[in-house]
């Protein structure tokens, strides 16, 4: 017997077990999420699931009233409306969507819908520097119809969450508010919320255990949850496990790992078990979506994706001083000094070669000396040339690297009226916010920053050129940094310049670019697997 009550659907199996019941039993086995109970007194088995899976059991979904729903605004693209609908239906949902596909509006509309449906409050967590940008977007698209409170400290967050004051039903704060204090790890007041949203939710993986577990434990039981980030690597089991744990889609992180993944004994890489491929994606598409191109889902045919960036490599000659300095840190597998950089010297060795390429060496966290290098001058000249036509983002890795470039720009014939600024982690929040605002408005033509400061979540469609003075071993950092400008709304073909010294940096650069290409290919395969699973599950 199949019964539907609101959003709940149940199937009861009782004797005799005939062919019709067996057919329903086979269908029930395909349910991506369900709960099984057994009544020993009646000898009945009962399977409970969400009513949105009624089609999988061969019955029509019950008609539900939409009186408690708000009409979605016309400025949303079709793929945004579809994803919001899936998220509201699932109640706890992950949006893994490529950079520039409009996750911020998905988050704001999800929050608006949840607040309207429940009358409760919704809290958004994001990165500190993104908060002004998010509030600006809410004001730009919704005007006074969507008021978003910026919560400044942990005590304010507690008071707002438990208060009956309905002036602000939606608030935004940064992840650091979840750092444990004298009150402990769990913020119990968050249990009063109707919804919680994690923007740039890869923070669950990279933000450290304290923030991750404080979020998971503090938000347990909140009815509506949305987790949004760029598409993770398909085999990043920690990412999947952390997101599923936050969304309460599994009992433990180990459950997803050992159920669906296997580890190669030689490469030590995780991959989805071959026999579990269909089951894995059918389970995943029940509570998440993996999106690179909306058109492949049949959505948003009018969306114009930005032009692919043009990658421009510039080889710079090494100096004698750099050759001598490099031999100290660059050794091969046999411990012999080598002029050319390899991947065998380890992260510390590659970091030293990267410093030498940029004209300095750190020792115990301090600059001990500068080394003659052709790269800083080449980079500064390239910045000036590009700034004539475009706003320019300059990506660095080290503080000293940024300082050297800034010194050269100040000393150059930099008198054509354009301003530049350096963003660093040492600056006060107000100073950083002021610099970013001026850069967005075009009052600053050149911005020098590290990818780890601005490489995630920021919108810089105003940028036409990027120059990577430096990069690290992370292809994700490189990919994300490029996507700050190569995103929806960008009309130019962004020029991405990569000046390098072959002997010191090319091995690392080549490895990063190779991994980035592989990453994009894996994302496209994962997206295709999601689409097929959604069709099988009759979600799409």
C-alpha cells in the first residue's frame, strides 16, 4: 500500500507478497533516500521517503498547494530557478556550480523563500571580503524587498538567532564567527534558525577541523540547509563527505567513503567503484547538483558564457646570481645540484626556487637578501602596458614579491594617471574593503593581491587582464583566480599573462596547467554523469 501525506510518502509491504508487490519492491530499491522500519506485531515492512520520488514508485505525486510559496523574480535565469526549486524540495541541498553561474542569487532567493515559508530566520556564512559584495547584490537585485543584516561578532549572532525581532529575517556573517570561544564549540542559539546557507562551502574542507565541526554540530537539525561552492574535484572524497555530513545526508563521513570509493594501491588516488557508479550518482543527485554549463541540462539557453581566456606565456632569462642561488636548493633524486627545477625537490625546495625567480630569499620567515632577477622589471613593465587598455589584477604568492613590484611601479614613468594598490592580510578590514570598492568602481586601475586572499568568491568582471607574477602547487587556486574575471557578465576575452623563468619555475607551472586541464575534463564528465542519473531518477 502506498500513501502520501504532504511531502511524505510511505510504502507498506504485507503478506501475501505477490508479483505486483515485487514490482513495487524493485522500484523501492532504487529510491535514493528512504527509511525502513519493521513492525513485528503485524509482520509489515514500511519504507518512508520524500513525496518527490512518487514517480519512481509508479504513482502520481499528490498535488500540493503553492500558496505558501513566493513567485521567483524575473531576473533569475532558468537554471537558477530550477536549482532553487530542487533545493527547496529537498530542504537540504548542495549546489556545486562552476564560477560565474550565479550562486549568490541562488543563495539569496533560497533564503527569501525559506524565510517566507517558515517565518523563521536564515543565516548565510561566507568569506569576510565577500560580505559587502553579497549585500550590494541583494540591494541591487531586490532593493528594499530583501534586507540583509551584516552580523559583526559572535555575541550578536547569538542574540539575533534567538531573538523574536523580525526586522531582519536574513543575515550574513563570516566563518570566523564559528571559531570556538569560552562558551565552547557549539553555538546552541543557531538551533532556532529555519535555514542556514554556506557560501564558498569548500571551507568545510579547508577551514580546519574547529570551524567545520562547529558548523556541523551547531546546525544539526535546522530544517533548511544550502551548501554552495564551485565544482569540487570528482574524486575529492573529503569534500563530498564533509558536505554530506553538514547536510545530514549520511550517518558518518566514513559511510560515503567505503560505500562508493576505492583507493588505488599504487597511485593512492580515490575513485568511485566501477560497480557503484550508477548508485553513487543517483544518491548524489537526490541532494545536490553538479553544474558547469546550464545548457547541457536543457536550461538557460539564453545564457552567454564568457569567452575563454587567452593564456600568454613569457619566458624570462635567468641571471648568474639566480643560477648560483638555485643550486643550493635544487637537487635531483641522487642529491646532486641541478640548474633546472624538477618536481623532486619537494614543496619547500620549489618555494625557494619561486622566491629566487622573483628576486629574493626568505630565511625563517624573513627576507635575508635580494637577488638580481629580470622577472620583477619584466612584470612591472607588462602591468603598465596592460593598464593602458584594461583594469589589471596581479597575482602574487609572497609579501616581498608584492613589495618589489610596487617599488618598481612607483619608480617607473608611471605618470599616465592610473592608480594601483596592494592588498595584504596585514591590512585592517576597513582598509581592504575600501580598496576593493575603489577597484570595482574603476578608481584603482591595478590591484596586486594573493590568490588565497581574493581567489574565491569575488566578482571582477571589470578586469580585462591578469598577470601571474607567482603561483603555487595548487591548480585549484590558479583556476579559481582566473575565474574571478572569466565569469558570467564578462564581455572581454581576458588576457592571462604568465611570465616565468624556465630553469626555476616552468616545471611547477607546467604541472599546474596540466592539472587544470585535467580538472576541467573531469568536471565535464562528472556533469554528464549527473545529467544521466537525474534522467534515470526522473528529476530532470
